C-alpha cells in the first residue's frame, strides 16, 4: 500500500510539473500600452511587430560606410528582431535585391507578380525607394500602389522628391482585419514636405474607403519631428478626426523621453543623434492598440552601425 501511495504521489507531482512547463511555454509575452504604461499581455500570434529603418542609399556614403561593408550586419540585425512588417527608405534596386536574397521568409512591396492588381504603372525604378518587407507566412499581399507623392510638382533637386509605397495585406492568422501599410520618406524643405504629407494622407484615405474595416499605419523617415505641425498634422490626419476612421496616433510616448537626452533617430553612422525628437516615426489607426515605439540602437561588437538612422519598432494588436 505504501508503495502504491508513493507511486501515486510521484505521478501527481509529475503531472503538476508537466502542467507548469506547458503553462510557461504557452504564457503570452508582454507588450506595453502606450497610454496607460501598464503591462498588457498579448500572445505572440495575436500581435504584429512593425519596424521602420532608413537603410541609406549605397551611392551617397563615404567609403567607410559603403553598402557592401554594412549590408550583412543590417540583414543580421533585421532577422534578429524578426519584425512582421519592415518599412525601408532609401533602398535602391540593388539594395532591395540583396535584402530579398538574404532575408528568408520575407517578400517585399513593390512586387510585380501577376496576382497583384492595381499597381501604378510607373516602372520599377520609382518603386525602389521605399520598400515594405513582410513575413509571407503570416501576411498575403492583396493590393499595392507606389510612386511619387507630387508627380506634377517635381523638385529642382531630384533627391528632394518624396516617394511612397502603400500595401494592403490579408492576415493569414485571421487575427487582424485588412492591414493598410504606408511607407514613405518626406524630404527636408518644409513647404514641399507639408504638401507631400497632405497628398499621402489623401491617398491613404482613398484606399481606406475601399477597405472600410481595415486597420492602418503610416511609417517612415519623416525628416520632421512632431513639433513641425505643418508636416506632422496632415500625417496624423487632424482634418479627419471627426470621421469614423479618425486620426492616426503617434506610437512614441514622448513623456518617456529621459530629461536632457537627445532622442533623434538620425545618428550619422556614429550613434550620436543631433536633434531632440525622433523623425523616424510609426503612426497607427485608432482601431489598433500598440506598444510604445522603441528606438533600436543595435550595432556590431566593434561599434559599427548598419545605417545612419536608428531603427524604430512597435507592436500592434486589434482593439477588443
């Protein structure tokens, strides 16, 4: 009898231990609410990780920062963070090709497959400036458009023309409604940037009317902080705040910035930002919840940075 009792006790203990192990394996990973700053637990399959990064044109850098010297590090860091959606800026056709070849599990927009309709017929060259990489096991591309934001108002300096890429995705897991994702890089001149922001917001709203239940996000190298209202207000859609879809929300929690710390995301390949507030931004629609945007300061063990901008990351999940 004692022998049977000891076997039963061991069996119960093993079952309890097994249950504890299963609970630890299936326990949700934490994300954080940007509004309450309290911990919100969301299972991994129920949220999407979003990143934006200006990878810096290969041809514009001095020899020590040339693309061939930093491309492997960039891909390694991106794969380590394993975002579901990555918006890139300043990505030439050759740079996009390298990333596509070395980032297993990802596809990218613009793409030119026969199964995607309504792409703007402007040629592959203009589509290679802003790319959206996405986890093709989780997301399916169902619509895309891309090109110049102000094609009839070309700038005297060609590098000051603003481009964008817009994609609509289907979530294969069925957690999210359609996702509208916009990636852009607004340029430096205030007047052109403000008008480009207005045009970008208009393009987003037109597509949103086709997918009224969609969630939406806009990301990219904005080149203007939140204090630059003529550029910032059109991006978040202040004029749309009273309609059903409302305005977008900035994922940065600016109250969390340490006092006296430069939070700029342009760091010149040396990890030293020169401006107070971030300009690589991610905005999300009000039917999404999000974690506070994080500035990622990843570099090699020797202190080499993969690009002249810090990457920015947030996590999103649907409103209940």
